[in-house]
């Protein structure tokens, strides 16, 4: 570490960077990082702590009182209701458990918390006696104070109600318990009524269907007089078998008759009928039998026997549709047809015999053949009719059996529905009184919820922190530079050379004057230390905007450099303002511009009352000649000044608002930026960015008009001797210059001498 850096640290000041030559920096000082966290909060609150603490204390107390008073203690009363987990049974010895009981219990909790249940509870006369409204707001308030839950692993529902009045809390829980009990008993929670109505509808429908089937069965039974056709079917099948047997026998007899007739007369077995009729007398069956025809006699005997059997069955009460009557009647019909066929055949054969001269034997055989043929045909017809009847009876039996099956099935359904109907009615009766309030709500003695302390604490914290939060927020929005150390972290690493206090225009306090003089001497010392190795002798003082105190700083530094034994030249480079020339009350026709043109500055330099301190005034070039300044001319002026003076200090206008400021800043060995307290950070940053862009060498920043706490941290607690008061020209040269002038060997006068 160099001696200069050690001296700077001993003075409690940051080390300025070594200056750029040829675009490279040899050694940059390490500056403190930007503040973060609590340090940044401290920066934002700095200087405002008394106000923040005072307001925070007042608002904290107000917030605590408000929080404590705005929340009332809440009393809670609860009742417990037992919900049966079983369904009463009229058949089983043990009542069955309700399926999905836990789900059912949760559904009852939802029922109790429903809006309809709350409205039902609020209609209770006990609740209405309180005089409370029943509008939407009151219902919502009731909802907010109600808490319903099913107790784990039990069959109990807990109904709680909270209110600031313990009696209202008890009444709220009570009316809710009573409302649910009435609902449970009257509204049929197990849907017994709905199920019973459904079963009754099903029972009526199945009964009507059963009656329809029974009517259909009755209609089918009317045809045969009974719905049990098994015996009738067996009889008809036997009759069919009997006809088939007779038909088979008739076929054999017919074949034998054909053979006999063929053998007796040589006729063909076809028995072809005669081609014409004779007028002979036609005989009937009795006449034929009386002629000694044994075949006819046998047929008549059979018919008589069948008629006697048929008459006997009629006398015994058998109806015409009785199977035995029908069978006997069929035999009589067949025998009548056979007899008639025999008579017809006998008469034809007889007439044929008269025509052909056939013998009586042949005539009988011919008649017998015709009779047997007709018998075969009649039996076939009877057999076919009987077969159709048996088929019809079979279909009828199938239809009857199908209807009987449907009737049996419907009857079973009807019996089951009737059984369920009777059981549900019985269960509905048994369910009455199953729900029980096992714990009635009681008046709470102590509040269940008392959040007044918590709300008071929140109000205390909120009120106490509100001023700090508002101040921090406003501080984040405030872009002004309020303290000197902000220049270290917010101006791109440009070092802080020193600070100047905020002094009154009429400086009468010796301590304030001593402090201001000490600050100026400290800045001058830092400039001498950091520029020792680089032969830094020319400095330009500028600022971001007018009124930052750059002219006062230039004059104060000039006094300080001169007091240290350095031959010092102050150049008034502010061609518009001419602040140095005006403050020192120097009147000169020629000045800066003429010095640039003549290449010899000494004829234009004016001495001051302070030893080793001179001034190159602005002359009459103020304002109108700023356009004639060239960077090369300014550099020549500075080089020429180096030949005669140890230190050159150039006072110029604001870097962002004057034309001459930029070439004078580039021509100097270092640029001192004067920043006053309250200046906008953005404006200062723009000024520094402009200086860096044009290649100026920045010596550092001087923070002007600092508060007492700023400069108290920057100077040591050494003994500051009181200085003499100003000589009367303090109003003209400024309080800082007055303070510095009072500390040097000779003061400034209103009439400086020329060299």
C-alpha cells in the first residue's frame, strides 16, 4: 500500500482511483458494495427515524386498541344427536346395519348444514323471540356461526353454534337440534314413504296383469269347459287310435271284399258303378235285412247297440261335448253312413243284376264291396277330423300351460311385493322415535374463541410498522441524493473526495466555520495525495446543474491550496455565469479568451489578497463568445498555466448545460464533480456518463450542503479552534469561502491587487 493510500485511510476517506492515461487504469480502489437488506432499509429511513418512531408509537397504540375492541369473544354451545346405524326389522331377530352408514352419516351432516334446515331452525318461536331478522344477511350470519360434524367412530352428530352472547349460542344450537329432529321424523330420511308408494304402484300393476292372465285363461277354458285338458286329450288320442285301428280293419275288409267279388263274377276289383239307372224299386236297410241279408242284419244290430249306449250316457248326465258321448256319436255316424252305403250299393247291384243277369250272390258281394269302400272313406274322414281335433287340443293345452306359468310367476312377484310392502310399513312405524338428542346444548361459561389479544397484537404491529413502510416506499420513489455515502454506491464507483456542510449565508458560529474549513482542507489534501505520482495539477470543477456550489468549491479549494504553499491559479471558465470574477469583484477587459489567443496568460492574470492565489478572470467574453472556444486552445492554456503555477483550478459551467465545460474538463488532469444534497440522482448520473464518454479524467465527487451527521463522520474529533468572524464580504463570496478564508494567513478583500 502506498503512502498516499495510507494517509487517505487515516483521514477516513475513500481512496480515489489512479487516473486514466492512454485509456488504461493502473489501480482502481475497491469501493463498498451497494447496500442490501437491512442496510438498504436503514438508508431509506435515515434522517427520518424520529418521525417514523413517533408516528409508529402513536399508530401502534391506536392499532392495538382498535384490534382489541373490534373483536368480541365468542361463546360456543353444542348439542349431540344419536343417529341409529340400523334399520328396524320385523322379521330378523337382529336389526340389520344400514349399508354405507358412514356415507349416510356424512350426508346427514350436509342436510343439517343446508339452507332449508337453517331457515327451518330460524322459524322456531324460541329464535323468533330474540327479535332477529330472517333476511339473507341474517341467514348468512347464522351459517357462519354454525358448525356441524360427525364425531369419528361414533353414531353421533355434533351441532355447535357460536355467538358473543352465551345464551344466544345455546339457543342457536338448540333450535338446530330440534329442527333436524323434526325433519328426521317427518321427512322420512330413509325414504320409507317413497319406497312404499313405489311398491304399492308395482303391486297394483302386477295385480292387474295377473287378473288379465286369469281372464285369458278363463276364455280359453270356455271352449272345452275346463282348463285341465289332459284327460280330454288322452280320450281324444284314444279315439284317434281307435279310428286308426278301425280304418286299418276296414282297409283289410275292403280288400277282401274286392277279392271275393272278383272271384265270384270275374269283375274287376274296382267296383265301377253302373252307367245307367233302372226304374226298379229301391229297398231300405230293413227291407234288405228282411230279405235275409246277414250283413245288413249285423249292421242294424250294431247300430241299435250303439244307440242304447248313447241314450244311457245322456240319461246319466253326460253332455254333448263329453269325450265319451262324442266317441259314441262318432261310431253311430260311421255306422249310419256304412248302412246307407250298403243300402245304396245293394240297390245298385240289384238293378245291375237285372240288367246283366247277375246272380244274387254277386249282387250281395257288389253291395258289400261298395259298403266297405264307403266305410273306408268315412273312417278316413273321421280319422282326419279326429287328428285335427287332437292337434287343436294340443295347441290349446300349450297355450293354457303358458298362461298358467305366467300366472304363477306373476303371483310370486305379487307375493314378494306384498311382503316388502308390509315390511316397510312396519319398519316405518318402528323408526318413529329412533333419533335421540343425547346431549342438550348448555350455556357456555367461558368463551371458546377470544382473539382480542391476537388482534390487538396485529393492530399494534400493523400500526407501528405502517409509518416505516410508507417511508420506505416513498424513499424508493425518491431519486434524490440525500447523504454523502450514497455517492459511493450510486454513481458508478466514482470516489467521494469529501463533503461540505450546509452553512447559513451569514456565518457567525466559529465551530461551523472551523468544520467547513477542515472539510475543504481535507479535500485538498486528498487531491494532493492521490495525484502526487501522476503530477496532477490541473483540476476542473463542474456539476450536473446550476446552483450546486461549484464556484464556491473552486474558490475554497484555491484558498486551501494557496494556504498549503502551492502557487495556485483559478481560471474562471464559466463564460456565461462568470461566478469567480463576480465574487472576487474583479473588473477586467481581457481574460480567458484573450489568454487563449495570445499564448501568454500572465498579462491577464490578477493577484488576490491571499498569498500564492491568482485569478484568470472571464473578461468581457461572457455569454457571446462561447462558440469560439476550441479544445486545442484550452489545452494550450492549461499547458501554459503549468509553466507558472503549481495548481490550476478551472471553474466552469454545468457539464450538461454549457459549451465550454466539456473541453475544459478534457484538458484538465482531473474533474471534480460537485453534487449538492437533494440533487436528482438521474441528473448526476447523466453528468458523469457524459464526462466518461468524452474521455475526461474523474478525480471524484464532492458532496455539498451535507447535514451535520454526514460531515461529523468524515472528520476526526480533533480540537477545532474558533476562527474570527467574516470581514463583511461573506454575503458576496459565500459561507464556505468565508470559513476557509478565515483559516488562512490573509483574507480576501474587495479590492485585490494586480501583479
